C-alpha cells in the first residue's frame, strides 16, 4: 500500500476529524547511514527520518521556505561529516596507540546527511532500509 492509500485509509477511519487543508509541507529529512555486514565484501544503506516539517497554504510560500531550509540542511550535513571525520580520526589514533590493525574495529557506516523537500503529506519519504543481506 502506498503512502497516499494509507493517508486516505486513516481519514476514512476518522470521518469526524478535520482533514489536511490544501497546501504544502516544507520538510527536513535526515539520511542515517548504516553498515549492513561483511557479506559479499560489506554493504551500506540508510534510513530516511523526518526531522521537521512546516505547512504552507501555497506552493510559492513553501518554495521560499525551502530555499532557506536547504541551506540549513547543507550546514547540518557539513556538521555531520565533520563529526564523522573526527570520530574516524579518533579511532585511528586509538588503533595506532595500541598497534592494532583497522580490522580490529567494526566497519563504519558513513556520515549522515540532511536534505529538504516539498511534499503534500509530511513524512511521505520516510523509510527504513533493509537490515539483512539480499
């Protein structure tokens, strides 16, 4: 069942509730990376998590907000990359201090990143990646 079918089913189950007004959501998402495992040389994937959303009555207003939120997303992504790089450097120093190979620690997943988008229903792009080798 796709997201729009789920939303329609939700509203049909609650006919006395006020439905979403027409408009657009400016939404901030985070892609959370993870390492799947050593099978076939290892594999990576990511979850998409809704971080924040604001409703706007017109697409024009939402697009204005989107331009601002895209800059926020870029800054958050840069911060996440710096934090990831710092963690990797700390782990490499820890390994060097002990004379250990890089294989001593588990594989890292990679830096998370952020993006902004417009959508009719907030959260329609969330997903959880596959946690097993396919």
